[in-house]
C-alpha cells in the first residue's frame, strides 16, 4: 500500500482519485448505497453521509499510514465541533479470511497498532482497564467509539455494509447530546434499536448498552458476535493499554 492511501478523503473526491484501488471504490459505493438510504437504522449516520460530513480512508496490509490518517481526521473533527464527523476506514480482506474470527482478530490488530503508535498520552479521564465500564478506545487524547462491520454478518445484517472490513471511528464527544441521560438522546437511541430489531428480525445484541452502564463493556460493543451470544473472552487490548507520554526533546 502506498503512502497516498493514508490520505483521508471527502465523499466527492473518491470516484476520480487514482490512488484509491478498485476494491476500495467498490466498497465505498456499496457503503454509500446502504448508509444513504433512509431505511438505514441510524438516522444520524444517514444524515452525516448525505451531508458530506464523513471522511474515508482505505488500507490493505500495511497499517503504518493509519496513525497519521487518524491524526488528520481528529484535527478536522476538532476544528468543527458542532459537526458529527466520523472516519470510515475500509480494509481489504485478506486472501485467507473466511469467518468471523478472521475479521474480528484483524479489527483488534488495527486498534492495537493504533494504540502502539499513538503520539499522544492516554486521556487522564479514561481508565486503562478494559473491564471498566468507562473504558473507551482512545487515540490522540480522544476517547473514540469504534464500530466493526463486515460481510460475514448474516444475522446482524445492519453490521454488513459492504464487501470488506469497515471500521467506523466516532469521537465520543459527538454523542454529548445523544445518551440515555437526556430525553432526546434516549428517544433517539431507542428508535435506532427498534429499527435494528425490525430489520434483523431478532432481539438487539445483549452486549449493546449505554456508555458507563455497570453491566456493559464498551469493547464488547465494537465488533459484536453474529449469533447474539454475549462475548465471553477478554478484551484483546486487556493489559496492553499504556498511559503513554510523547517523547521529550
């Protein structure tokens, strides 16, 4: 993968950009078809896609450009705090990937790589213990909710948004007005989950819940199982989070 693929793109740049491989353009078109449809359960995502508020990045087997791409994205997001920016990362599947574990393991490999190459210290107000209900993946000093999506989802089909692994990075601050702590937020979340249940024709996944809920863990919500069984393993980042500090000069 060339360094050019570390660049983050706006929606209108993708079709004509020669640095984006054919698989990436195909994945984006599928994503756009699904997420811009008003039947998609998350209306916040639909609005962001249609308004051009999302940013996109493409990667194959070289993860080295991703930390810089994340840094670029967070700078844009911080410069426009009133906009719900999210970064959509498309990952080309490995030739041998077949089942859930292949996509799941690489999802966590990406988060581990980003943490190891994070230029900023871990946020002081975010625990490093992944079993703490207030833990959240963080990069660049920002807590970020990460949603894992893949073509292997056959039951939780709202997590199937195209032919490749897709990571959605959403800074937690964009949810400040969308939580169970507000009437508006609770109403919005409940509406989204009702739509998910209607589309998937099964109960909402048992690992999903509100941030800070003592009975839930954020990491389990990142890439949920497809069989509606709660995750029983440890977080792949358990014991690996370090309160890093930038080097001094």
